[in-house]
C-alpha cells in the first residue's frame, strides 16, 4: 500500500473514530442529567452536599446543602468514583439523601433532562459537531490532496470533539475529562499548524517546529497529570486550571502571531485573507476568553457560562470553509471598518443604558453588571452594524409602498402577531386607518341590538353616534359592513353575543370620498380584525375561567379533566384498533401458515424422511407466535376493554378481576352489582379504569395478601365503589406528590371529571381503603346534560 492510500485510510478511520466518540459522549449526556452538586468528605468517610449550582438538576429539585449522601446507583456513596475522585455528584441514576432535619429522600434523575441542559448540553454541541463533521467531509472529499485540508479536517474534528466532550466531562466521566482537556489544548496549536501550511509560500513568521514540539510536550504533560489525578485525587484541584491556563497562553500567543503577520502583509494582496482569519479567530475565541476563561481564572467566577461562549467557536470553521471554497471574497475591509466604527459608537449608549438600569437595580453583583453591559453593548453594536441593510428593507416595505393597500394589509398582519389584548388591537387598527386614509379622527365604540351606544374612548362623539345608530336599528350587521353616519362612517369590526364593536372614522382631511379600492381595503381589514377579536375574546374568557379556578383553589375545572380523559380514551381506542387490525392479523396469518407448513412436513416425514429437528423448530415457532398473539391481545385489552358496551360493566369487571387474579400474589374478594343498567359509556369506562388502576397499584406497591372490592350501582341514586387491602399502606399526605403516585392522581382526576368524590384512608402498615362516590349517569342523563351545555 503506497503512502497516499495509507493517509487516505487514516483519515477515513479518523472520521469513523470521531463519530464513535461523539456517540459515546452524547450517550453519557443523554443518560445522565447534570446534577450540579459538589460534595465534601468528612474524616469518618461520610459525604455531604457542599454546593448546589444554580439552574441544574439539584437546584431544580431543591436539594438542601448539608444533606448526607447515603447511596448512589444502589451502592454506598464511597464506592461512586465521581464522588470519591472529583467530589462531584454526577452520573447518578438513583440517589438516597438524608436531609439535615433527618428526612430520607430517594431521587431517580436517570434521563431526567433539564430544558437548559437539553439546549446547551445536547442540541448546541450536537449541531456544532454535525456542522464541523459535515464541513470536514465536504472539504476532504473535495481537496483531500492538500496538506492544509488534512490539518483543517483534524482541527475541525478535534474542536468538535472538545465541545461535545465538555457536557460529558461535567457529568464526571473520567474519559471525557481526559479527551476534553487534551482536545481543548490542541485546538489553538492545530489552528497554528494550518496557518503555517496554508501560508508556507508567503514570507510570514510563525512558531518554529522545535517550539511547536515543546508546546505539544506541555499538552502531553498536562494530560498525564489529568490521568494521574485518577490515582492521586489531590491533583484534580489543579488539573482543570492548568489546562485552561495552557489554552489561554496558546490562544493569546497565536493571536499575537496572526496580528503580527497581518500588519506585515497589510499592504499586500493577501491582507484580505489574513484579515478574514483574524476576524474569525477573534470572534471564535474572544467571547470564551474574555467572558468565561479570564474571569474564571482571575475572579473565580465567569461572567457568561461556558455553554454560551463556546458556541462562538463556530466562526472558526466558518472562516476556514469560506477561504477554502470561495473563489470571490467579500470586502472584509468594509465589514471590519464598519464593525470598528459601530463598536466605538455603541460605547456611549451602552454605558448610559447600563447606568440607567443600574440606577433602579443597584443590588446586582459584579458578574451581573458585567453581563448586563455586554448585552447592551453587543445588542447596540449588532443593530448599528445591520443599520444600512435594515434601513433599506424597512424603507422599501414601509415607506415607498405606504399607500399600497396590499402592503398595508401585509404590514398590519405582521404587527398583530405581537398583539395580546383587545385594546392593543383596536389601537393598532385606528393607527392603520389614520395613517393610510388620512382621516382626521377615529374611535372605537360598542352598540347593542337596541342601538344603545357606548363610547368611553371619546364621549364627545356619543350624541352624533347615537343619532347615527337610529339609522341602523333592527338591521342585522356582519363584520366588514360600512355604515353611514351623520359625520363619517362606521365599520363593524366584531360581534360578541348581542353587542357590536364598531370603528368610527371621520371624513378625509381633504373632504374627498372613499374610492372603491379604499372601501375594499377597509372591509378586508375589518373582517380580518373581527377574526382576531373573536379569538382574543375567547382567550380572555378562558383566562378568566382559569383565574376564577385559581381563586377557588381548584386544580382545574371538571370539563378540562373530562376533555383530557376523553381524548386519552379515544387515542387508546384508536391504538388498540390499529394493533388489532394490523399486527395481530399479521401474527394470526403467520400462525396459520406455520401450522399448515408443520402439517405438510409431518405428512412428508411419515412417507419419506423423519426430520424431527424441523418439526421441533416448527412447533417452537408456533408457540412463539401464539405467545405474541396473546401478548398483543392483552395489550389491546389493556388499551380498550373489549365488549364493554356489549356485555356491560359488571361482566367486564369480572373478566378483569379474573385476569388479574392469575398474575397477582393476593386473593381478590369482590362483590359486583349485576343489575342491568343504562350506564353512560363514559361513566362505564371511568369505573373500569379506576378499578383497573387500583388493582395495578395493589400488584405493584401494596404487598397485600387480600384485596376486597365492592361495586354498588344504583340507577336512581349513585355509584359506590369500596376498595380495601391489607398491604403496607402509605402516608395520605404523600399522595400530594403526583409524580410518585400517578395512579392515585389519575383516579382522583377521573372522579373529579364526573363530579364525584374520593376518600383515601391509609397509614403505614395498615393497608389502604378507598371509597369513591359517583353520580349515576345514564345515556339519557348524559344527553340532557349535553343539551344544557350547548
């Protein structure tokens, strides 16, 4: 194999290895949320929570500082490596803590990702890796014969791996820590190597090969120290800072070389290329250095989290990709001078804005003040930088076509996206009419079917509107109608029950009438507004109901519970039907084919050969298919009780109890009311689901030996369900924790949706007693209620 093929094989193996490493780091990040807690070890080998970092899992779950760590992942705390080696509580799937007040808490943070971590620990690193990986593949396939391309591919992959390894490293994975630190320190040196190869034909000065080897030696030493910290834990306090310091020194050193070469080549034809690299380098590394690394090393606390600043590293591959594939470069001097000019202009308004804000919020710490200034300064600079482009676009759309009615409708539709209140919508509509039609005055008023006028906005118009209202009396109106007034016109913009909402507009300032195009525009705008008003009224009504519900200390209204469970049952029914009509039928068909084939083979074996192995395998396949059919049928039965409407609630419950009795470790004593009923389908499925949940809860948690169940259905009065077991019981107050007792919560909500009551009685060791009282709902009563609701 020649040298070229060996290099080609090496880089393809590098791509595969990078993908494998990425999958490993991503799996660590997905599997374990970042707990964000540090621990301290006492002399008697006990571990206590020493710090809970803000915004991570521990903070979200209110873990108390000072809590003792008893067990992690089912083992004693002193056997958990991230805890003993790094004093970090990470890579946790199960954890038992003892709070300072003596309460024991069991946590299961396995795969319980926090939204913040999903964005900054999963989505951003994965997107960055895919971007770098894609750029590497594209450039290597296009220009793999160039040495600069090979180094650039290596740089992009190492940088992407360093980014993806950071979240896994923060979770206490030791391999990720080694890879993250090593890759981070290698990033600036690989950047330097790329520049050396890319500009080797130009008279530029870079680091010598000997100096470069020394820098790589420093990386090897720091990595060796990181590995040694696994065995000598006191080193872990220094390794991270040493690696960050090395990265800072390398980055600043290479930045100095870039700037020096740029100044040397400033008046040559290559200054644009160097300036592009310099801008990409500064935009990529400066936020990480100035907002995270330097404050961390000097102050002990960063201004901006690393997850945000590292995202700017994308400017590095972007600048490289641009140089490698672009045949015509943009005017970097223009962009650079504009950026420098607007950066200077933005200083004063940023200082003023920051000072005004701090005048009202003077209790912020230094980190928050610095972050606030960065936000002000960056926002103003970005806005000024895009000013020319924005001015051109805004003038083109908003001013040069101001009197184009189609453009006005588009502009109005864009503005109403931000409207949340009826008042804001009407004000926006008035402004649009005054701006486009040049009318003197507008006003919004309300009129009922008896022509009673209410105009709180401008009371002086009420006499004129009242006189005009007599002209419209007893006439039905619809949105968009233009009604003549004593002075001007009124347009219907909304209807709510017996009330009309109208917009009054005065005549034009030049006293000319409205053209047909203007009237069409007015009707269209008013009709569009009426739709928005209707939606806003519905939203306000819903918010009012929710506010009323909150004021009365209710979790949510019964109609909402009923709607949610109805949707759930419909989805269960659809899924059960799909399983029955597709997979189950395929399994039955396969079973029949196997049975036919088995019989044919059996006949042939009697006449020709004795192939016992084939018959045995066919019998085994047949049994597996039967098991699969049984499993699918049981799943369908769980999703939707079979023949509930046909056989009635009594027989359906009896079948359920018999099925549970086959797999349960307790005896079920039950009494079911078998009187014929006209029970509503929704009530029947609710009763079935509640009893199913009670029995499932008994199998999973109760450790009971006897379960007693009594269902009494009285068509003239109520439905009474009594449940009693002799299991381990529970604290009734703990049932307020919905996430630990979702079955109990589901029962409560189902009963609430039908207007019933639930009573739970239990103490630890005394079993559980449940009494449910439901109103009797027949098909006739349900129909009457639906008519009343309508």
